[in-house]
């Protein structure tokens, strides 16, 4: 077991680093009130039992495992719309040859599996600096919509239950539900502009409110109680109306006051 712990440490490190990098892209875009094609990111390292099972299935020797099993480290990126998947692919392609190398891709969206499975897979090489020196490991990035992920999670559970010998009636129902998920994605794509605009508006409002609260706290910290009380009263009224233009105007007024007092410090 100690042998496997040492092997898997770089994979665990890779998963954590990649999660941080993709979440940073999402957070940076949201911070400036831009739409992010990345909804959320998860990751995992395969369990030793799953690695050994896969090695046995494909006839890999133990010393071939790290070279031939490409999904020991796995990252899953969830998107709202199918278009977003290809935007994420472009973001990853821009990093090719920099902090990662793309080995190959499989587009199961344009070429779905017989089971109905849809997703976009990228196999990458990722460099890791360990206590024992530098190491390049293989990792798999799966990019899906939320609907694709829901279906794939259910299908995985059913395959596990039946040990991949799924009865035909259930297979057929899974295929039908995969098509339903696909049509849901198409419907969401049709109204994507309305959804994106609504989310952008929410992000702008959220960032503006955060700026107002922070600047009121600064005024309170420097002892400007009269201004704090006046701005807090205005803020409560404007927030109740939910008017983004009035919130922006108030934010500008408070920021101007903060900057003015800072200039005298």
C-alpha cells in the first residue's frame, strides 16, 4: 500500500492544481462581471482497486500502468451550454505547450457512444514537481453540460449495479433518456442569451453591492459616522427597489467620498 501511496501522490497534486487553475478562470471572469463558460469543476484520483481492475481488463503489467492508464487523474468541468464546452476546449488549447500538453481528444458530443453517452474528453500530460523530482503524468479532462453529467452519473451507477451486463430494456430506456438530455441541452441553447444576460446582471448587482458594503465599512473605520448613516439609509432604500442603475450611482458616490477622505490622510 505504501508503494501505491507514493505513486498516487503526484496524481493527487495534479488534480488539486488543475482544479485551482480552472476555478481561477471562472472566478476571474465572474469578478469582472463577464460570463464564464465554466460552471463548476470537480476532480478525483482513481482508487487503487479501480486501477488494478482496469489494468487486468486490458492486460497491462504493473510497470505499464502509469504509461497506459490515462485517467488515473481525472478532472471534470461542467458547463451550462454545449457551446460552452468548445469555449473551454479553446481555453485549454491555448495552454497547450505551456503548463500542459494535449495528447489527444475524443469528441463524444459530435460522435456519441452507442450507449447514448455524450462528453468531450481531453488526455493531457501535466508536469508535477514532487519531493522526488519532476514528473510528467497523464490526466483526463472531461467537459460536459449539466444534463450530460446527470445522465452519465446515472448510467455509471446502473453499470456498476449490473457489472456492465445491463438488461436490454434498461439500456433502451437509458438511450431514450440520453436523447431527452440532448434535447434539453438544445432547448437551453435556444434561450442561452436570455440566461447569460440574466446571470451577467446578477453578477454586476452582486459586485456593486459588495463594493458599496466594503466602502461603507471603510467610512465607518475612519470615523465618518454621519456619512455612514446617510449612505446606509440610501443603500437600504435602493437595494429594496433593486434598480441596478441607482445602485451603480450610489456606489460611485460612496467611492468618491472614500477617495476624498483617503486623499487627506
